[in-house]
């Protein structure tokens, strides 16, 4: 039913993706106070003095929105636990792809900017994505537990 614990975790995935979309993910300061690099869900920007180079990352924002929508859709599929498990597996793959893109942008592409030894700081958006990974794993665990409980009760009949 909709009041089960996995529903809370699926809803928290949606909230975490909203937080990740709304907040910066990574930031790095350059040599002077006017030099910064920042990664958000929609763009990667580098500012050096008066020049500002912006690289759009619309696909990252699209993946984050897709994860939130899939988690929200999975909430209402409580009658079909196998479909819910499949949707959680898709979310796990998408979240892994999101983390790969972010780590590539922050650690590899961001290394070229400013001091190469400084990797920058991860901000609230990054930790929201990690929380979404954790909530997805917990939701999947409780969905599988419910499915096992139903199968065991059918065996007793």
C-alpha cells in the first residue's frame, strides 16, 4: 500500500533530486578572489576576471529530473512490486551515471582550472545525490522485503 516505508524513501529521492537541481554541486576557487569554477545541474561555469565561460550541461539536469519522476511514479506502483524493483534498478543506473558525470566534471575537467592540487569543494547538491543513492537502496530493500513477505504468506495458503 501507499503508506509503506518504501514510499517515504521513494518520496525522499524525489525531494533529494529537487534539492540537487536547485543548489550548486561543486565549486573551486582559483588563484585570485575573482576566479571561480562552479558546477550546477544545468551548467559548468569558469570565471576568470571579467571573462565567464559557461558550458551547458542540460543532460545532467534532465537525468536528475528523470530520476525524480521515476521515483514519484514508482510510489504509485505499490500493487506491482516487481515493477517497483525494476524502477529502482533504473534509478540506480541513472544515479550512477549522474555521479560519473559529476565526478568527471569536478575531478578531471576541474583539475585544469586553478591549482591542480586543489580538487574544490562539494556542495549541498552533491550530498543530495548521495542521499538519493542511499534512499534508492533502502527503498529497493524494503520493496524486496514486502515481496518476500507476500510470497511466504501465499506459500502458507
